[in-house]
C-alpha cells in the first residue's frame, strides 16, 4: 500500500486528506468530496484537549455500525489505519479497536505533538471525520542565567534570567539571603547601581506559569577594603602572658601585619607568636619583659586598600609588702590591707574622737 501526497491539490487541506483516505481505503471513486456546506453530523469538531509535556495522550473516536475502514491522522500523516501502524514513532500505539471504539495513545507528549488530529471512519454509505486540536503545555525552564559574580563596591551590577515555557512564564528576581524585600524585580533583568557591601548575598530568579515553577540562584560577592575595629589597650604585669587582639572587616579577607614603632614584627621574633584566623589576628607575649611595653600597630591589608589601629601594652605593678600594711580583725579573723597613708588617717581620726 502506498502513501499519496496531494501536492497538486488546489482545494482545501481537508479535501486533500479525504482524497488520500479514499485511496487508502480503496473507496469508490464515485463517492463525492463534500463541500463546505456538508452535514455537521458527518464532520464533528471536538473540544480542544490541553495536556502537559511528558504526559500520555489518549485519542478516541466512536465507530458505529457498518465500518469498513478507519484511521487516525496527525495533520497530513497517517498514524494508524485500522490495526496497521503507519507512524514510525515508537511513542504511538494502538489501545482499542472494535466496533464501538478506535483509540490510540501517544506517550511522553512533546511540543511537536501539538496540532490537529483527525479520526476518519468509512462506513458502507459515506465517510465521516472527527477532529480535535491538541494544545501542549510546557513547564517553565530557566535557560540562561547570570553566573556567580564578584564585583568591587561601587560597581553597577546587572543580573539576567531567561526562561521558556508554555504559557510564557512570568520571571522575577529577589534577594534571597540575606532576605531583603526592597530589592526585587518583576522582569528578566535586575539592576543594582553603585552596589554596596550590604547588597552581597544570594539572589533568586523565579520563572512561573500555571503549570509549574523553576528557580535558580546567583551568588553575588562584593569586594571592599578593610576597616579595623578600635584596638583595646592591654595591661600586663612583668613575667606574665599578654595578648593583643586585632579585628578587621574586609572582602577578600585581610592579611595582617604587626609593627612596634616602625619595625615590623614577625612570628617567632623574641618569643612572640602571631596567629591569624579569618577576620582576627592575635599577638601573644608568653613572658612580658620591660622592653615589651609600648605602642603596637596592627595593619590589615587586601587588594583594595588597608587600615590600621594602635594598641598599647602597658605595665601593671603588683602590690608588695613594702607598699602595704595588713591589719587583722581579732574578732572575725579577717585581715584588711591598708597603705601607710590610709593607716595614718585612721590613727588621726581616732585621736580626734578622744577630744
């Protein structure tokens, strides 16, 4: 059996299909091709069928009595002629063919399956057709998204998100982490002029239609120069352990340098340990000597700049027996420490009370 393509036909597409079916079904040549005014009962138009991409489509039409030939067509291609499969598509298969029903199915429906389908039935007297239009809905999918960005503070930033789907999806942006409802967009583009460090974070693009929602994220890193917290002076007694601490806020993280006057201090120098951990740096003296007291400078540096703070290591003098007098309370057994000046004032006060 041969397929016939009606390339020569100047009439409507439907006339060409009927002529092809006539050849397919070996219809008598005397059967007329009905005009536009033909009976509506012989040519039925079903309601549109809407189906989602990936689902299975079932196409069914009723047969009736005295059916000699039947076929399902997609546009100008014959899918099934009776029990004979004409389509080479493995997704198309026959479900039911009997005197009452002719049903086929198309698995894993795609957008290319959208269009008009016709069930053509030849009875002993005349042909009739049932047509239906298939609409395939496609969930949104983000196809083009800005890559993760690293920018310097003050730059102008533009994030882009492109998606497709059917119906066409609505696209929007929002700042996801940290959450900021004031920074959002209802379009494919999100513009952030003169970006500050507080706009760094994770941004989410959403593409949504009535079928589903697709989301993807972009991480935005903002570089800025260091800023250093004010240093806290530290008092330590001779021979004790002393620690100077420095904290810097910077992206990328700052490198630290320590100085005594104009001389840089290195780790291990004169028993000093320098320990850096992220935004913090510690300068540790394990046995403070007289020479260690003085002014120290912490400098934080990254590729965008530097900042510094000064910290003073000063001496705390411990009390000794020569600078303190101890008086014991005979009743309670407790003792109180007085300086000589304080003790003299107490004696003078007692003398005045006698007079």
